[in-house]
C-alpha cells in the first residue's frame, strides 16, 4: 500500500526516538482493537451492535448506578460485549506492540504498555506486563466478598450471575464515576515520569486520567507521538501526530526501529 511522504517521515522520526530510548511508554485505547472487529467504545451502537443493544447508550450502562438499579441488564450487556470479543484475535497493531516491546527490551530498554481496553487482546498478542487502567472483562468480582472469578468459570445460566458466596458478580472494569485501580495508576504515573518516549495509540484522548499521562510525559520533556485514525484533543499536544490505522502504522514503526539499531548502534 503506498505510503504518503508525510506519514513516512513521521514514522521515521518516531522510530528514531524509540530506537534511542531507554524507556518507552505507550497508552492504547479501543482503536487498537477496532481492526480485530471489536467496536470502539463510542462507536458501539446501531452500526456496531445487535439491534437489541443499539437502543442503550453504553455511557448509561457502564456505571455503578446502572448496575445497582438493574444488575441483570448491566451483566447481560457485559456478557454480550464479551461474547462479541471472545472469538476475536489480536490484529497486526497488537502484534506490532508486542514485537516493539521485545525489540526495546532486547536492547536493554524498558517498555511499559498501558491500556484502557478491557478485552485482553494485548496479552493475547504477546505483550507482557500490560497495565489495564480500566480493568478487564475477563475477570468478574463478587460485590460481597471481593472474590475474583474468571469469566470462563461463570455459567451465565442466570442473570445477574452470583458467586459461590451468593453475592452479585460484576465485571472487574472501571465504571464511570469509579476510581482506577491504584496500582495501575501508580505504574502509569511512574512510566510517564521516567520515559524518554510516550506513544498514545487508538484513543480519543477524552477520558481521564488515562489521557493525562502523555501530557505529563510531554511536559517533562519526553518525546510524545500519537497514532490514531482521526484527530483528537491530543493531536495538537504531541510532538508528532500520525493519522492512520494502528494495524498499518505500528508494523512500519517496528520495522524501522529494528532497522535503525539500538542505543549501542552509536546513532546520533
Ligand atoms: P473511543 O471509542 O473513545 O476512541 C477510539 C479512538 O480510536 C477514536 O479516536 C478513533 O478515531 C480511533 N480509531 C478507531 N479505529 C482505529 C484504528 N484502526 N487505528 C487507530 N485508531 C483508531 O475509545 P477510547 O479512547 O479507548 O472505558 O475510550 C476511552 C474510554 O472511554 C474507554 O476505555 C471506556 C470509556 O470510558 C471503559 O470501558 C471502562
């Protein structure tokens, strides 16, 4: 596929910075999973979902109030979301990020992947040490005991599902109005405070604190870049903004990083 010069130049700049970096941090959003067929968070609706769910606003369902008011509806919706992504596979964007981690780490660098996604596709694509800022749909927890249960161990023959202790089971995701997991925020803040390069990929950059980490990194002098299909509020804040699909752009970034050589390559 022909690549325009501007995108090629931007990819070269990002690759050069990554190749020299001692610490690379990345935050991803639903856009990275879009090419696996998983609807992005704000796109889920008539053109994305089954008619049954198209009349519900995801923003109204991903809340603790909605769960308390109608745990059956909310758990059915999350089970439906899971059923739609249970059989999807990681796409070239996920695989490229796992490969980038291997390349950076093989050269003695540090690579921290933060994700807002709850679908587990980064791990399935080979990434390790993934920081799930918004939790995961793959484990649910008992509201009574806090016990975690793998979604694969929940029969879903009744809704809402209950734990062995009889408490309601809810997805282990962060809902609107809830705080992010403390350890995830600490790891994200640490990465943003130490990285030489921070990449934001496939996210609309409108949800905080996830959107704040790239800004914090840039403010303290890290090189920042965005890869996204559409412009976002972050596009004018980063050093380089690449408009494109992550499944197409990220493999090209990895290929160039490999070609440029690492810290010890003596590149200026
Ligand atoms: P959004 O749906 O808000 O944004 C997805 C972004 O990905 C958009 O800017 C698209 O332009 C872009 N995009 C779509 N396809 C792409 C592709 N193939 N390659 C690159 N970019 C692509 O999803 P998020 O930014 O992830 O929280 O939303 C952030 C959070 O909002 C979600 O984590 C969700 C919600 O609160 C939870 O579900 C807990």
